[in-house]
C-alpha cells in the first residue's frame, strides 16, 4: 500500500455531505455517531468529527501521520474520542467489528491499495446496516485533461487508455485512477447502494485570483468560485472532469 494522497482532502461540498450524514445518524437516535476513517492520515477528518462529538476510529499505517494525529487530538482535547489502529486497510476486517460504523471514510485510499475490490468489500462490512461509506478518489479523466491542456497529448491519451489510468514511467505514486463508471461499479460490486456521486475540485485546483486590488475583491472572487464549485459538483459533464470524485454509498438494511 502506498502513502496517502491529495485525494484525501475534500472540499466544502464533501464536508457538507458528511455533516448531513452524521446529523441524520443523530436524528435516528445515535447520540455519538461512530466513524471509521481508513487511511485517515494525520486526522484531517477525525479530529473535527471527534470535536463534534463523534467516536472515531482511525486505521493508519504511517507512524509519522499517527504522531501528528495524536498530537492534534491532544491539543483539541478529544483524545478519548479517537481510537488509533496502527495497521492498513488489509486488516480492517480483523481490527474493526463488522457492522459497527455509522459512517466509514475511505478518502484517497482506493487508488493506492493493491486490491480495491477487497478493500471496498471490507468498507461495506464495517458499516452498520443503513450506514454510509464515503469514498474520495483521484479522477482519471481530470488527469488526462490536465495533461492535454499542458501540451502533452501523448501522455493524456495514455492516461485514458491505460487500464489503471496511470503513467508508471512518470514516477507516479498512485496505482490507479478511477472514473465515474469505475467508481460506481466498484462500490456496487461490494454490495453498496450509491446514493451520491459528485465532483470535488472541478476548477478550483487550476484557477487562481489575479490582479484583484482589494481584500473585498478577493473575498468576492473566492465566494463566486465556491458557488460555482457547489453547482458544478453534481452537474455532468463538469462533475466527470473534477480532480477528485466523491461517492456516498449505503449498506442496505
């Protein structure tokens, strides 16, 4: 298994989906929703969720990431709400009780594991009946488009035609990229029902404010960009060329 990737970091649209899911769990009578964050890194999701009252289990093999996570948890006063498991996704079924989580996160994970189908099945098994699995992955089509726009059409074509959507000779750390169809098939094959599929970072990773003459102008530009991203996230074909793809899938009751 490779190191965590930038796909682990989601936008406001991703956070809104997850916060809604946890709010719904509380509405069903779960006072402290149980979250399992597989490949949770340094706690970018775990610490805020624990601060919001969730009980979070983080499965993370990287000792440096775990050290940062534990420090952040201490600083926020939420160490007692976070359980850290020093292992990788291959041990998920052994280390996390089946059917125990209201929400399972796998952000920046499926593109770096050896067997994504097996990991998807383990994610589904960890979720409680009616619980949700949130997956965030690097998008093949976005990578191909970015290479083409950078004047490297040969590489772009190979990203489209390679079975895994990677250029091995380019020193890439990913084992694969997914597209919308591949992601849906992977989650459905694990027995999950895909309820939401949205883009994350349609243009925000590529555009920057320039020549804005005031703080207010910059704030207005950032607001407009966020509004565009929120609208584009669920709008094909813009969704399908986002830097990352975000899916929320549910384990049937």
